[in-house]
C-alpha cells in the first residue's frame, strides 16, 4: 500500500519527525564510554512515553525476526548493522554505534538512524564509512521531487556508496512510511534511474543507505534479530524520513534548534 498524506497528516508527520530527531540526538549525547545499551533502550522508552508517542518497535514481529522485537530502539555496535537488539553491553572508546528509532505520534510514524563513533577515538575507516552513508542519504534526498521515480533515488544513493568502494546489499533498504512504519514503495540502495513508482506530493519515504566495510553478506545473531556483517567488519547506517513536497522534499527528522 502506498499512502499519500493530506496537509493535516503532514503537519502531524512533522511533529513525529521532530520527536524522532530529538530523541535520537539526546541518546547520542548520552552514549559515552561505559554507557550500557540497555540504558539507551530505557531512556528511549522514557522519552517516547513522555512525549505521548508509541514505539513502532516493541511489538514489531516481521517474518525475518524471532518474535516481537521487545525494545524501543535499535542499537547496532561495530559489526552489527540492522535490527540491533539492545543487550547488556557497555560502550567502549572507538565503538561505532548506530541508533535507529521509529515512533508514531498522532497516528503518523517517522523513522531515522544515525551512526557515530563513541568516545574520543576517531578510527579513520569508520569515520569515512559514516560520512559516505550520510552523503548517500543527501544524494537520495536531493533526487526526491514530484515526478521523480524511486529508481532515481536508488541510483543516486547507490552511486555514492558504489563510488566509495562499498559492496551494496539489496535485501534491506528504504521504504514508504505513514500510518505504519513500513510501507510501499521499497527504496533499494542501488537501482536504475527512470524506473519504479513515480513520486507524488504527500508521499513520505524513509531513505536509509547502510554499508558494511568489505562485504554485502549479512548473518543473523543468536538473538534472532541483530544482523551483522558476515566478515565481522564494521558497518554504518544513516536514515531520514522525508516528505515529497510540491517542488522537492522536506526532511522531517532533522534536529530542530531548541
Ligand atoms: Mg527504516
């Protein structure tokens, strides 16, 4: 199903997007050396509840996961990349952490992810990989406008990732979003321009380029959820929810000045 939001729903989507950004960046600020992933999950729950929002993750139980996710945020460390299930782990200096959060407020969902290095260490390969996913995300957003096709966005994202030398996995990518977290159309992180669904004003998309340093192959953790790189290499992931407007795209999950 592809939803086109009306102006009232778009106003709500902006509020949801702002909340997702605020929670993510609050949690990023609190993610320092020694912080436990279970504390990040607990803080995420508190911030979501306090805002009167609902987690899109707690009861999420798709075919590829083992039962309901049961947590409020995805925390993926180093070789973990997607659906990282919070567990008892204290962050170390130089860890590459991805926080991925989707909530629903007023009946509209928003979804975003940020990757960053914890502490003072700045491992160059990790910093570069994060920067490439951010650049790929920006390229996908720049290609988003009414009349453009999903393949144009996929191509823009995939060109940045591929030119930087990263293998591209096509099992998981971006998606439509609206009254629920995951909707059509699927937005692959590589594709051919001029193909696929034609974008219309009022469509919400979550774009999410992610890469692994030296492989496109994923393995599932013993927890039945967390997806890791098959080689144990590090990974990075950047995601925004955008709304297609009359003349381009609006990023809904950018942090707002407080
Ligand atoms: Mg997503």
